[in-house]
């Protein structure tokens, strides 16, 4: 995860990233989200064993939750299919999506 995260920042023209079924888990998703380039518009995190904590990290990267993660993340497509996101994670994502400047809303 660390190697991928260190590489992502250099890919300034990256528009789409498919990380489905890579077993990132909650601990792996936060460093990657922080490293995503501002050019990214599509992110697939399906089948990554994410729970409420991973969903909260995604929400923070989208601008919800007051985190210092990549505040310039401007996704127009996001897949979190087949993860274990529960009510708390869903609420965090809903709040982030409800933000006026969220392009996914």
C-alpha cells in the first residue's frame, strides 16, 4: 500500500483507478485516498473489505468529517460495492455527499 500511495501522487493526469478486489481494508484505504491526484474522477473500491471506518475515510476524502485527507478529491464516480459498510459509514458518506461542493451529489 505504501509503495502504491507514494507513486499515485506523481500520476497527475490519472482520471480513473480500479482498485476493486485488492483487499485494501480500512487501514489500507486511508493512505491511498490521501495520495490520490486531483485529476482523478473515477474510483472503484469494490470488494475491499471496507467497514464503517473505511467508509468514513472515503467520506473524509470527499470533504466530509473534517479530515485532513485529500480535500481536492473531486470524484464523479465511486464504487463501494460488496464491502461491509454499515449504518455509521453510510451516514458519514451521506453527509459528505450532501455537501454543496461534492460532485457526486
